[in-house]
C-alpha cells in the first residue's frame, strides 16, 4: 500500500530537481549505502560463507572420491567374478595351463585399472599375469617345489624370454588365497606388499568351487595398487592447505593427498625390501596427524565412525573443518574418507577483501562527490541539446545539428558522432530513394527481356519439333517403299542365285543397303514416337504380362547376339513374379533399346546382366540391398551366377527365391506387399563419366569418345526410353562406376494395373 504513494512522491520531486543534482546525489547515496552495508555485513557473513563454502567443497570432494573408489575397485571384483563364471560354465579348465595363461592375458588387457590377475589351485598350481613395467607371466606348478618362473609377454600374450625365477611360498599361503578360503565367498584380501616390492596392493578374491561336488578348486584374484589411489587424491584441488586421506579402521593409511607416502621402506639383509604401512596418528604430515588424534580422542577409535560426520577442531589456534565419510562395499571393504579444510584458507582472503572494500568505498564516495559536482554541469547541457535534436529526427526532421564544443571529450565525440550520423542518414535516405527508382526501372526492363527470350525459345522449340515431325512423316512413306523394294529385290536376287555367290560383291552391297534402310526407318520411327510422346497423344494399351514366361522370350535374340560377339549374357529372374499390367509394346521398346545398347557397347569377354525383381513394402530394406547387388553385377547371395548359355531362353532363367532374405521374397507371392517392379540391365567393360550422367537422356546427345567400336547412333535411343518410361508412370536411373554401367527401370505395379 505504501509503494504507490512513495513512487508518486519520488516522481514529483524528480520533476523539480535539476539535472546536475539528479546526476550527483543518487550515485553518492548508493555508494554511501553500499559502503555502510558492506562494512556492517561483511564480517557477519564471513563465518557463514566459510561454513557453507567449506561444506560444499567437502561434499563435492567426498562424492568424487566415493565415485572414483567405486569405479576403481569395481574392476577387480568383476574380473574375479567373470573367472568364476567361466569355470562354472565349463569355458575355463584350471588344469589346461596354456588356455589358462591365454585367458589371464585376455582378462588383464580388458581391465586397464587392474594391476594383476592371479589364479591358484588346491593342487599347488599358480598362474598370474601382471603389469610390472610390462606385461609379465608368473607361474609355478606343484612339481616346481615353490619355484616361480617369470616370463615376458608380447603383445599377443605369447611367452617371451624367461626373466627370472625365484622361490616363493605356495599359493595356498598367500593372503589373497587365504582370505577367500576363510570367507568361503568373494572378499577383499588384506593390503599386502607387491611382488616387485614397489607398491602395496589390495585384491578382490573369489573362491572357485566344483559345480557338481562343491569341492574347492582354487581361488581367482585381481588386485589394484594403492599408488594410483594416492595419485588421484594428490590431483584433487581441496584448498591451499587442505588435504584428503583414506584410512582403515585399524588406523593405517590407505591413501593421502599429501606428499608423504603411506608406508615406510626398509632395506633388510640380502637386499630384502619391506614396506611397513604408516598409522594415521604417526603420519609425518602435521595436519593428518592432528586430525587423526582428534578423531581418536573424540570416538576412541576409527571403528566407531559408522556414518557421515561433519566436525571442526582447533589446532595451534586455527580452526579446521573435517568431514568423515565411510566407504563400504558388498565384499567387506570398510574404509574412512577424511576431508580436512583449514578455516584460514578462506578467512584470510575474506578479511583482506573486507578491508579493501572499505577503503575503496570511502574513496569512491569522495571521488563521486567531487566529480559529480564538477562534471554534472558539463554533461547536462549537451544531453539536453542531444535529446531535442534526437526527438526532431524521430519526427522526420533530418536536418538537425548540435554544437561540438564541450570540455568533456566524450561529449565532444558524442556530438560529432551525432552530427555525422545525421548527415549520413540524410544522404542515405536520398541515395535509397534514387536507388529505388533506378532499381524499379532495371527490374522492369530485365523482366521484359527475359519474357521475350522465353517466348522466343518456346517458339523455336515448337518450330523444331514441328520440323522433325513433318520430316519424319514425309520420309516414312519413301522409306517404306524403299524397304518393300529391297525385299522384292532380295527375292529376285535369291531366285537368280546372286546372293549365294561368295566371290561376288552383290551380297555385301545388298546387305549394306538393307541395314542402312532399316537404320533410317528406325530413326524415323523414333522421331515419330518422340513427337507423339511430346504431344501427349500416345495412348497406353494395357496388357497383362506374365513376367516369368515373357522375359526369357524377350532376351533370346540378345542371347544369340551376345554369343556371336563373345559376350556372356545372364538373366536373373525372381521366382513367382506377379503379373504386370502395362503397355506391352512400349515396355518391349524400352528393354530392346537398353539390351541393344548393352550388346553394342560391351567388349568381347565382358558380361551382360538383366534382372527382374519386386520392390515390396514388407521387404523394402532387403529388396533395396538386392537392387544394390544387381548394380554391382551380382545375383542374390552369389557373386558368380551361371551364364545364359542355352539357346532356349526358358532353360536359362536362374531361380533366386532361395537367396531372398527370410520372410520377404521366399514367401508366397500373394503375401508380398507389392509396390513396384525393378528391371535392370547391366554391362561390364564400359563406364559413363559422372559428369555425363545428366545429359545422356537428352535428344541427339552422344557422349564424346565413348564409342570405341565405331557403332552408329543418333542419340535418340535413351531419350525415347526415358519418354516411354515416364509415359508408363515409371522412372529410369543410371549408375556407372568401376568399369560397369547399370540402367534401372522402376515401374509401379499398382499404377500399371490401374492403367
């Protein structure tokens, strides 16, 4: 209720206050208020901030350590469990030494964090693979009487050179073995010294029992070294002097972020090395030692810490914040994670910042007061002029200028920039108006030119089509008479026996006359067909086609032609193809043209493949795969189909139903959801350049230098094929790579039947 009256009061006062006062007083009041509040609250909030920041930091660090330990210690548990499962399932025989060694090598390479994997048996046999600078295999059998042989392993897990041999206690007396036998279940071994005397290790051990008798067969064990835990803890960013350490319930250190190790190294007789673990209360690090003594004093011993604890204690006059988090797992591991953060790591900076803030605020108050009084007058007047000029420009009066003389450089720059902006804005508006007028004229002229060019191209194209159609009609009658005369001449020459003479040139001349006449008739027919297709007056005559019976008859002449040219012809037809309802004459023209081109341009010794298949909704993915196979010149499931070698076409059809994927083409034809028919013609030994693919279906276009056998052609064949395919509501595509060219015609079954 008080906000509205207060706002009205401030508004009334501000209307009567000079700009100089308005610019100075608010900033001065703000700085004074901030300085007072900052000085009063900074110390009160310091302790709370330290507590909250320390708690958050300890929570994040302890959570990260818990996650890292779980991840790091999960690997050896999983490795031993897998080994036990392999034995129980009969996949691993503990008596088969070569297989056991290979298995251990494979397991170790899969678990990067595991330092070594051991398997010992009740018979006294022992094998292990570990990382001691390199992959090494250690093994000892009962007959070796405790002697262990240490071999180098190569990258494939095969034995290399024998590095050393030494006497060692039997596997049954090792800590990891005894712990598993005693627990009779998966468990952790006590922390022990590694064989190379360089580190400490803790192992996850799994007793292996006979699945039938329940007798103990041996123990599988996998270990991790404590130095990696130390390395992880040292990389943690706790605070300037804070630290983290992990301790067992007996007080011995497992890992620490301090620079001191968690063990003492002693050199005994005969160069024997002994690593003795350090108790937390005996640590050389004063903070670890003080924290451990505090926890012992508070709880009596570490075993009584069973839940998360957040504590603090005074050490040498300084407060330290402590968080203790138990770490346990299902195998019996029970450690404590201790995070220690000294209060001074945060309070020292806070105190310094508080003092700095106070003096900065005091200085800001004085500077603001001084500059506000001096500079407000310099700012107020130019701002007033600038405001008036801006309002005039906003109302449409672009010819506004303000004085540039002012003791404040920024105000001079602002005034100069405003004047420049006004000038450029005026010039820009004038240029835009002139450009708009010019652009409208250019667009109009260009549009008229383009329309005229389009009309001219359409007229020329229509004239060309009319010319070709007229010429074709005019030439068809004399060419038909020439063909009839050629047939009559052939009858008379045969009656006179002039075509049977091998020494006479008459048969050769007559054959040239006959072939060239037929070639011209074909050209005329193609031109007329193209003309009818362009005029949209060529009706479709639907015919029901039984593809499995019709296709072999269609290709028979081309089989004989391919054989005479030393080419190999393949016909691949799927079983139970559905009937196709379409224009039979147009479909024959399409396939005859494609097969004729294939026979014409395929070199001797190469192959020609024609395929027919159904692309169905239920098997679209599988059928698409088979279509790709056809483009690569192979049959379903085979890369070397049997050639079409018989004169009778029906005997050469190759069944492919057995090669269909299960559930698609192998089903009864009524169960296939039919969408379209794919007809492919592929020939090897010739390749169409990629840049020519988009032009080969143009009328009268021939690929430069693509006819090494000097066959004739007008460039109308593929144009006619494309027109016929589109007339049948289909599509045609070409793919040419790696010395092989494939034309694929796709006809809609539903559309064809409807037609």
